C-alpha cells in the first residue's frame, strides 16, 4: 500500500509510520520539521499545512492508496487537505476525539450520542471539541463512506505528547508516598496509540482490497479494560521504584480541589460530569477489529521510551500543565493520615 501520513513524527502518527514500514508499505510523510525527524525509510516531505500552496507543491501530482491525518487544530486545514486529495487518494483515516460529544458524556454512550456543532470552514482552534467536529465534517464532506473517523478517547503509550502516563511514571519513579486516586478498582478506558494506529492501517488495507474500511467509531478499549489500581501498580513495576501508594477517596480529593483527568491524569471520579469518560460503549470498534494490548505492556514500553529518549517528549506546548504539585500532594497525604 502507498500510504500518506500527514504528520508522522510523534504520538499516533509516529506509531502509524513505524507499523506501516514494518508491514512493508511505501510511506510518505508531510511535516513542518519542528517536532521530530521523519523515520528512516520514508519519503519525508516538508510543508506547513496551513500554507495550502506549499502543501500542494510538496504533494505534487502523486497518488496514494490511503492517507492518515491526526490534525487537532483548525478544521479548515483538514478541509483543504481532504479536498486536495479526494480524487487521488481512495481512503482517508482521520483521528478525531470523543470530545466531540456534547458535555457531559453519559455513561454507556456510543457513536449515536449527540455531538457539538462544528464548522469545517473554521480557522479557529480555540475550542478543541468544535475543531475536531469541524474536521470530521470536512473529511466526511470530501470522502463520505471512504472516510474512517476514529474518535479516540484517552490515548497513551510510547510517543505520547500530552504527558498523562509519563507524569505518573515520573512521579512513581521519584519514590516515596504517592497519592493514588481511589477507589483502586475504578475502571479505566483508553487505547495504546500503537493499537489505534495499527487498527486504522488495518481498515485502510481493507479499503484498498475493496472492502468497507470507512465508518465512524469510538476507538478506545472496552470499559473496564483495566483499573487505576492496576495502572499504578504497573508504573511501580516498570520503574522499579521504591514508591508506596497511599489511596485517597474521591471525597478527600474533592475537598482539596482535585477533580481528576488533568490534576491527577487519566483518573476521573466515579460520579459527576467526568464519570462517563471511562464508561463508553465501544462495541462497534471492537466488532470492526480494534484490539488493545495488555496494560503492563503499554506502561513498560512507555517507560522504556522515556528512558531511551532522555526527558522524553515534554507536554505539548498548547496543552495545560498536568499533575498536582508537591505541596498539594503533601496536604492530601496529611488529610488521609488524619
């Protein structure tokens, strides 16, 4: 398969490139050259996608079997790319987000849940949910049933640019008493970026063979794939750290203004507006072939990546800070100990 990856140097795009090369595909990437070096073996091209004439020039008159796009900003940029490629690339895979659903996401929601308004012509990225929805519409307008819209939820694993799992790994590696958000059996729902990328390539390959590789899917694991307790235990195992988990109830955390997701990454309390983030019905994606590897493999490989690449990828400059500070953790520890 001739594959075009718009991006390809970090997170899901990087994983897709590596998997595609391992499968023997002919891979072209288009990047700005600011977030990493194209992988060895790809046809690496450089352009800022916001500069449509520049993108048009680097793509030239070439054709591909499929394109994978992970853009998270202005919908009009996706619109322009989809229109440019619609008559010379048969299949378009777009990484969207479950953030497109209206808030709060109800437990058990699936792809039929109501979504936010989106404008495919918008050049604003101020509202992440609206931007992703606008990009979805842009892709579907240009490709219709030839498009795969993968609404990812929590994406972790090596190359993660948001920094959620890396925050926990670094905190656990620091040792000592570590505040753990309870209850330990609180279910988690996520997808390893490599599993997401591999599944999207599976769907592209199916389309190239003449099958129906398109559709819109919530592309995360089954609810209850793992728990916060298992995640933190895996962090201790992977790092070999001398850390002790001190469990704090959602009520204790709330009393200190800690609500989860960003201040204690990945975890969300079992009640309230955030609860549905780990309770979505993802049976459609599983029926379409999405498989998620064991948690321990994801955590161990992420730690190895962080160690191999030094500090690892710092949190994305356009994302807010993650995690609680030492002072806040100290107050919660004191409250738990009574």
